[in-house]
C-alpha cells in the first residue's frame, strides 16, 4: 500500500489556509490594510476631514512583509529547482524577492520621488548569476508582483494571485513531460554490513530504478548505484531518507555519471 503524500498534503493545507485568510482579510478590511483610513477617504471625496494618526502603522507594514515572506515560502515549496546546482540559493532568492517587492511598495507609498530613487538604486545593482531555466525567471517576476500587492495592502489580490499561481504550477508540472534523470550515487555503510534492504526500500518508495555497479570493502562497505529517477525528486530528501537513524548509512554522495569515451 502506497504511503500518504504527507508533504503535499501539508503544503496544500497551508496554501488553502494562507490564501483563504488573505482573501478574507482583504475583503473585510480593504482600506485599513492599504493604510487608507476613513479620514483619508473623506479628503479624497472633498469632505475636508483631517487624516487621523495610525498608531499601529509600523506593525501593519511588518504584517505586509510577513505575508510576502509566507507567499514566497509557499510558492517555493511547490516550485523547487532541486535539479540544479544552485537549487537552495534559488529557493531563498524566490522568497527574498517577494519580500523585497513588498518592501519597495511600503517605502514608496504615494511618493513619486521615492519611486524614482528606488529605480535609480536598483539600476546600480548587477546580478551576474545566470538563471538557466526560463520558468525560474518567470516565477521570480510573478513573486515580485505578489510581493508588491502585499506591500500595497491588497491582500485579496495577493491571496487570489498566489492561489492561481500555485494551481498553475501544479497543473503545468503534471502536464510536462520530463526526461528521466540519470544519477550515480555512492553509499557508505556505517559498518561492515551494508544495509541493502534499507537502501532498496528507500529507492522503491521513491519509485527509483537502480542498478548496483561497484562494491568496495575495507573498514566500511561502499556500494555505488546507477539510478534513474524523476527530475523533480529532491536529492537532499533522498539522502535524508537513506541516512535516517537506524538505517545504517554513514554518507551519501550523488554525481552525474561519467560518459564512456569512445
């Protein structure tokens, strides 16, 4: 019997809770979250009322940053560029870029001079790290937009946009036809007895096709496997499963197999 996909269930529950809460708050308090009070609304309408001070304004801006961070974490949990060498760095960049979008909107507010100042400061920054996958670039752009809506206090728009993006990522990921990734893994046992049953159970649980290639033994036993796995599978998670307590695995090293020279 297949195990329940608890990670996917937790992510889905967190996404529904986050997006639902944002939409509910955005519909219930649209003016308060955007920083516009009833007094400001009266001024816009020509009522002549004075804008009352907002005592909790700094905490409201902090809430916007927290919301942007949570949106970035949710999207990152669904779209993980684990198949790339800089997967962890890209995951952090996705979350931080969403927060930076919210921060920019908070700083700019309704001040045109601040907008030009931030645009000038951003032009000084040069990002020299190439992004290999166009999908990653697009997601960064979308996360920036979601962060901006959070910074503006448009929580309903941010919540609906996040929900739409997450569903779109899942659907596109299911429809995509990705080639099988071939990897070579070297597993070092914690003693003279290699935990073959544990290793093969982990491979079978993650639907990995494997073939043992090399076995070497000294003080410890090392077995090298040739594996065929889904490119979306996290090598970090696999290593954690293999090195779980009581499994008998000391270390795991993944690498791309060397091509045979003609």
